[in-house]
C-alpha cells in the first residue's frame, strides 16, 4: 500500500462518514457497527464465543456475546464474520519506523520531513498487518512525535503510538542522544519527556549493529543509570533498557528499570531478579534468527553484521527459552518493521510463532501479542481485549489462534478505534 492509496482511502472514508452522518443525522446517535457470526477469542483465559456479535459504537466496543444474547440494533452496519476468528488488534512493543541499518540500503542525509513521511507510511503498513498499537523504542529528531500527533488527531489513519523519543546513551554507546555524568543524563531524560516521550529508552549495553564495542559491554556508570531511571520515574515515565549485558541488566534492575529489550543474554540470576521485580522482557527474537536473513540480504548487510547476528542467535534463543520457563513477563516486540516479510509471514507474526516454539502455549503467545503489552503500557483498561468499554481495535483471521498461533498469518480484517482500515473478502 503506498501513501497515495492510503490518502485516497482516508478521503473516501471521510467522505463516506460525512454522507452517513447526513443520512442518519439522529442527534446523539453515533454510527454503530456489528461484527456478526465470528468466533470471539477471550485472550484472558482462552475461552471463545462462537457465532458471536460484537457491537461497536463510535470508537469503542459496547457489547460482546453470543448471537442469541446480543441483539443487533436496527440501523447498525453489519459485517459478516462467519468462518472468522476475532482477536484484539496486535501490539508490537519494539519498533523503529525510521529503521536505518548499515548496508547498501542505508539512507544518508534524510531530512526530518522526509523521515516523517517514511515513518507515516511504515506506520500505516504496520496497521495493515493488524498491529493496532506499537511502541517506538528509539527514533530520530522528533519525527515520531509528529507522526503520533498526526494519527492521534485523526488527520491520517495509523496505529496507536507510544514512543520513547530518542534513545539515550553514554558517548559512543548504542543509541542516539549522548550524555555523560548523572546531570547530563537527568537533562537528556527531561528533554525527551518534554518533547512527548512516554517511555525512556536507555542503551545500557552494546548492540548487534555497533561498528565497534562488544554487545556485552556495560558503558553506563551505576550513578548515571540510577539517575536516568530516577528522573524518568519522578515524571511518571517508565524506562526500558536495550541490553545484551548481564552486568548492566543487574544494575538496572536494582535501580528499578521497568523493561528490557532483546536480552541477548540473561543469566539465571538476572532472570530470577526479573521475576521478583516484575521486569518486562521484549525479546525481539526474530532479529537474531534465520527468518531475518532474507531481510539482511535485501538491505545488503555487511559480512561483519551477518557474522554477529549468527553468533548472537544461539544464545538469544536459549535466553528466550529460559525466560519463558522462569515465568518472566513477556511482551511481543520485533525490532524489524512489524510488516517486514519473515519466515513466510511478517515479523510480528513470526515473533509470536517463535515464542510458541520456545515454550509458550498458543494462548500465551497470543497474550504476549495483545493483553501483555497492554499491561506493560498500563493501558489494559482500554486496549488488548475485545470487551465492552475497550477501543474497538479488532483483527479477524481464518483459523483458530488458540489451536495454532500461526493463524495470525491469515489476518485479513483490521479495525482500529471502530474504523475499518482493511477488509478483504
Ligand atoms: Zn531496536
């Protein structure tokens, strides 16, 4: 889908909405939609309601139940969901809409305006595969705030965006904004929050894409890490750490960090501390596994990058298995674009399938893609469930995801906030 078709689609929807408003101009009565005849999956306990009705009034769900219990009001627009399974929209918690990796396809000298347009296009492609909420874990130059604003205000369709703004690191670290010493970290954190960040992302270890330095490096001083986390928390903002270092992870947990990204390597001690402290883990397992190779080849990744990816892959997989067995809180994140082709599907679905392969049940993998991220973001009273009062963020697919999480591959209907963004017969 290109930007032009999305724009055309947006205008068509606006035009149709205005006509519908004129035709049914009953004061105080918003347009109602009824999704009828599908099987609604309750992701809290894995029960499902066959032959169900989901009533949507404006942005929100007003009723969910079996067809015999929930009447479809006269005048409601009905969408036939016979043969479909309905789940909450997917949530991808580790996304860079402005991804720009080493290799032939690296974008040089991209202006902030061009970047914003690229990010908006990528946001809409993410929504099209069923990702109705995403969290940005490190963007560049503030374009993320502009894209979020444009979507939230209804100017453009797109997923709900939570963003950490620019990631903050010690000079030479794995991230964008550099700081040194506790005072500079305090300032850097405050600046991102002032710009609109609702998370803070710290690069507490090295990364796969770093030209120099080890992934296991732990470049923050304890005082810098403690200050950055304290200042964020004093502003009511949660903190996540990019980590491949058990040393940095341990210090960060003791300083009260809320989440970790990648976790290429967690020792049993760190995993125990994470369980004890309720620390979230966003694995991004797809980036270190074979399914990502087609992407790395496509962008012309250099040999050193591919070698690093392969060597990290084995220990990353073992860490994921250990984290699942230990009962760590896990929220799905892909690091790749949510829609990036991977293993015959997209990176979001491939990530969920790998959780199942690493030890989760199909229900747990579905929870990691829906209700668990909602809990991590503390928006679990609004998204992540198909229930009355929640935003109508709903996807539909051709098979039962509780029998096989791979059913997410067949998503062909996407509704966000009561608006149908994608609907294929
Ligand atoms: Zn990342």
